[in-house]
C-alpha cells in the first residue's frame, strides 16, 4: 500500500516537526505572528490528514462489506459533483460522471431561445470543397453551370478517391462555381428549387450486408463524406477502419445550439445513424452525454442503443469530442478514430430511414449584433446573407460560421460551412481604446482576476467584439493554457515544439490528440496573443505529411 | 460611449497618427512612437478571422503594470526608510515618525536618480533592439526597471548601476532574443553583476545607510549636496527643521550592520540591536525595497489575487525555506544554525525574493509540478547559502539565479514524464490490439 505508507510518513513527520516548533516556542518568549500562523497551518493540515485517514478507513470497511465506495458515495467529504452541482448526478442514473474542473465559459449575449423558428429561409446553397480537409484543392467537378441537380446527385470527387462522391445538399440549378487562390475550387453554388426533389437512393438492408457493401453504399450516396477522421481532423480515408467512433451530444462553445432541441423528433434517424456507425467500426460507438446541464439530456441521447455512453460535466471545452476522446480512450499516433456531429448522424440515418439525402439541419443564429437570435431549419451550406436578412442590428459586424472560438470568418455572400450548425454575429472591434490596458472602457469577457468586474459578477453577459485587446508578444506567462484545457497535455511546450519543428516532441506531447477547437480556449486566454490554432494546424499538417 | 466624446477621441487618434514616423526610414523613432502610442491607446487591430474571433482582455501591458503597481508600497516605504536610516545613524530624529519631511525628502533625493537611471538606460537599450528587430517595444523592462532600484543599496554609484543594467539587459536578455526568452532574471543579474564586480558597494556593513562619511568603521558625519540645499530653502521658508540642523552629530557605537551581518553571532546578538517587530516592519538598514515584510506580502497578495504570480512558487518557496531552517535547527552546529527557524522569515530579503523575483514567469519553471520543485529548492538553497556560507550574508539572489538556470531542466523532466505516460499508453494499446 503506497498511499498508506505515505500517509503514515506524513503524519509522523508532522508530529516530529510540531515538537520542534513547540520546543522553540517555549524557548523564545515572544512568539511572532508567523509562528502562530504557521502553527495554525500545521494544525489544519494535521486535521486534514486525520480526516483523510478516517475516510480511507471507512472506504476499506465499505469494501469489506462488499459495497463499492465510489459508486455508493461512501465518503466523509461531499463529492465535487455534489458541491458544484447538487443533484445533477441523477442524470446519469448512477453511472460514472467524468467531472472536468478546468475550462471556462465565455458568457456572451445573443443566445437563441429554446424553440425552432422557421421564418428565415435561404435560397442559395453551396457545397464548399475546403470544408472537407484532406481532399485536393481542385477536385473533379462533375456538374456544369446551368445544370439542374437533385439533392443527393453527385457534384464532385477527390481525384485520389474517385469512388467517394460529394453530393448536392439541395435540388436546383448550379449557378456558379467559384474559385479561390491558385484556381482552387471554393464554392459550388446551387439556386434551390421551390419544391425540393431528391435522388431516389437504392434500398439497403443493414442486417444482411457486409461492412464492405455498406462502405460502398455510403461512397455512392454521400454518407461517407459525413465522417471525420482523427488525428488531423480530415475526411475519412476510403480504406480506413476506425478503432472507435465518437459523438458528443452537447456543445459547450459560446452561444452554441442546444442539441437537445436540435434532435427533437429526429430520434428514429439518429438511432439509425448510430446503428450504421456501429457496423463501420470493430470497436465501439461512444456517445458523450452532458451531466452538468440544467436539464437532463434528451431521451434520444440518454436512451440510445448500440452505443457506449459516457457522462461528462464541466465548462467549455467539456463538450468537445476531442476532450471526451482523451478521457474515454486517447488517440495514439498509430490509430484512427472517427467523429461526427449529432446532425451528421441524423443525415446519415435518414439515408436509410427516408431513402434520400436529406441535409435538413437546425442552425442557431446567435450573437449580440442580431435583432432576434433564433434557431432556424435550413439545409447544409446555406447562404449567410440570406439567413441573416433583416436581422442584423449594425453593419460593423463580423459574420462567423461556427462559434466565436473556432469558427470561420464569412461575408454575407459566403455560405455556412458544411459541418457548422451555428452562425454568430459580433461587433468588429476596430476601435482604439484609450489606456485600454489599464481601464477597460467597456465590459469584456476575461478569465483574468485582475479585472474586478469579471471576477465579482461571473454571470454577466458580454457583447464581445473582435478587438485583439493588446499586441502579439513572445510566450511569457505560464500555466494559463493548462488552466483551461482539461487534458493531460502541456500546450505551451507543444506549441514550442511545433515552432521548432521538433517532430519527436510533437508526437510525444500529444499533438495527435488535439485539433483546433480543443485549444481554441487556450488561444482566447493567451496573454501574449499567440495564434495557437494556426500553430497547431501547421504542426498537424507537418505530422500528416510525415505519415 | 457617447458619440461626441467618441468623435473627439477619434480626432485625437487621427492627429497623433499623423506624426507617426516612417518605419523604414527611422526605425528607432518609429519604435519610440509606437511604444508611447500603444501606451496611450490599445491598437484597433482585430482578430485575423482564422483563429479565435474574440480575445481575452488581458494583455502583457496590463500584466506587467499590475506587477509594478504591486511594488508601490515597497517604493513608498523604501524611500522613507532611506531617510530614516540616515538620520537614525546620525542620532537625529531617531523616532520613526520624527522629521517626516526631512526623511522623505532625503529618500527622494537618493531614490529618484537610481530610478531614473535604471529606466532610462534599460528602456534605451530596449528601444534600440526593438527598432533593430523591427518589432514593437515589449513590456518586460517595465517590471525589471521597477525592480532594480528596490534591490540596490541607497548609495549605489550611478555609473556602476548603469554598467550593471547594460550588462544585464544586453547579455542577459537581448542576446537571448528579448522579453520572454531570457534564462536568468534580468534584475537579479544586474545585482549579481555589481555583487561580483564591485562588491564593496553592495556588501558589508557600510553600504546600507545612505550619505554617511566613515572614518575607519565609525560614522564621522553626513554629506549633503545642492539638492538638500534646495529642500532646506523650502523647509526653511516653511519654518520647518532643515538638513544639518543638528550639526555634525556622530552616533557612538553605531555599526550599520544588518541583522544578517549580526546573525552569525547568534540571535541574541541580533536582538540587542533590532527588535523582531522592527525587523518585521522594516525600519532596518538594507536594500531599498526589501525591508518591510508586511508591505511586500501585501504586494504579493495583490499578485495572487489577480492570478499573475504563481501561488505554487510562493508557497513551495516558504515551505522550502522553513524546511531547511528547521533542518539547521536540528543540526544545531553553531550559533547561526541555532536561530529559531521562524526568525529566518524576519531577517533579510526572503519575502521580496520569493514574491517578486522567484515568480517571474519567464525564468521560473513553466509546468505546475515544476513550479513546486523550483520554489522549494529556492527556499532550501537560499537558507543554506545564508547560514552556511560565510562569504555571502544573504542567499536569495544566488539561489534564484541558480534555480533559474535549472528551471528548464526541471521542466524537461516534468514534460518527459508526460511523454512517457503517453508512450506507455501507446504500448498498452498495441498489446491490446
């Protein structure tokens, strides 16, 4: 018993120490303030040790009588869960909850209220090849401008994997194929029909077919493009067999949509999607559930079958699938795992339940610069300007596909990214602030305790803007990143390894376990304003090229 | 912000922006301009659109300025204490609160030149390198420039101070690449330079009290210059006491020795001259800013409350010092080791070192585990040098510089442990498959 002997050692050493202390206290007539304080500390520590020992003895007793002390809550101390969020343990039905203490919730104004509003509708949609990381910048496009396509018709494919088809999210006329740097194809724009037409997909019997048949079916129907592969966060390789598949059923990012609302009425498709995924991996499909919310997670998640459920509780980034993977079964350099968002699972399921490529998804329009934040039902890749029409309250704004931490800057003419279910609008912070470093002229979200208002009123909602609030500097502060990243990783050392091209160290420090969204919060808190996500991506690309 | 006020502000920005020197033609002027402009205004730069869109309010300027603010009590007390020690040595105004105006004026006359030289020399070097490298002025020197006066004896010759700062900033910091890259604490390096190059100005019994003339080991009188004359003119006009009013009083048997100088002969010898409360509150000779423990601790609490300094380093440093002092008590070889362990916290510059010097994030260990080890060893080494090395009466400067050099090694082992944990997992995973 290592812990037992350590404790005995600690107690005896404290006894010995206290003897010296008291002996000296008698020797010198005037005891200083320090002596009293130090003696008090010793007494407190000794008391804590005694409590700890008593607690362990109790646990031992419990074990002897056949009770699992952790499960039954056998302890003198109240568990962290009970202290932080009393009663929430109930959600998991007694199952183990992973409590993540590190993290930070950036509280912003402009969250969407809890019902889906159909009033905003977009007419143009786009498939954007850059959304699918890992395919060549110029994929082979099989449609031409002016063609009419149905939802589910093939649009393009990556020349290296010609079998994996990328399909149209919507039926209509192809109106533009936009190109970016070096003629790379950035957008294939489709003007939607008033009445959606779907390509009739061949029926598929999940029970009777092999994994290979299923994969081929998904290549053709577009289902394969919904899968994302880690490490590196790329499209799933044609021949990859993932160790496990991970799905997070809650999003803790600032203003993120509540997936319990999103999944309402989609239970059948979601379960079907999970069944399909279970067939694609020899391992498990892992579902991350929220044990720390205000309400219990939707029964669609809590009662899902054919999956392994894991309960998490904590601030952002507890809802990130990467964090959950780290605590369930960490990614190693030699393995591949897949991840999906909840809405992708639903689209996948609908291939089988509805027999068509139905990319209908709920998008949360959020942010302080919107007149009316809301949830809208639309299709994947909707036009940003059309979604926001008549809803913007200012014009000096930044439109972000995704959340404020790891989303992508868009203009009104651009389109929502394929995998995003959130559109955030915040003010552009292109203003000068007099003595801004000393006295912030308006409330700004911060983790720093040096700004009293943030420390005193933790529930204040902030507008938030895109100002840098300072200039870029070399890494100076330490321990900042670790305090908001609930993983056994040293982000600052990892970043330095990337900057010095130290491959061995990057791998050793766990670059494979991270993607941009996981360290976005570290980038937010960085005093030196370093672009961590960019650095991480450089490192991931380097590792990926190495193979 | 109301619109008119905003407009006014913007006009001001435009006006200031007009005089911006060209970066290519005159890089030094541009660096200078930018340094001051960014102090006046936080720039209007926005996030790039590829990373986070929203940034924390905290930046390096604020971080550094808070550290400087936390030191202000030490400055206030240090200034007064220079004067108090001077007059006490002469046997005038021996009560702490007697002759306040004279003590304050005297302290200011001593500390202002040190502060100005420290900042002008250091910032000039900083500006030069910023211009040369073509990047903005980094804020690191703000703290260094504020720390250096506090760890100097009041009578330090300014040319020696200048040499030390040039040495420390150029070789200790800019040679490594500027703020954030240095291995050793710059302020301590400046002090160490003086300590080894001009030892008589910074060690012994005679350097800690300002403005005294010595004959052999005895105080012979005071030295006043034109600045005191100027204050005399004011004070005389107000009808207050003036400098030199008491004539050339010579204090008998006044040694000027610090508690640490006396401590080699045992605690009784120390208490003959200084009471424990006097040592605690700091009305004793010493470096300018390090004598008053409660005020330093108050500054430390500010740093802890704002989360800028690491509580791990402070706590483990205290634990390390206590552990080592206790060990020496148990050993009990000579009179110094016999000094009750907790009195080590009353003497010398432990608190200043552990609060402001050891917690420098650049030179301390970067990992949380590393911080515990780093702080603990500073505590152990500092007391060890203080008690066991007769050549160095105080050990914190050397202990911290020593551990600064070792902190990358500590971090290496902590990080390596993380790497090994991961490797183990990979191996276990492979076996499992």
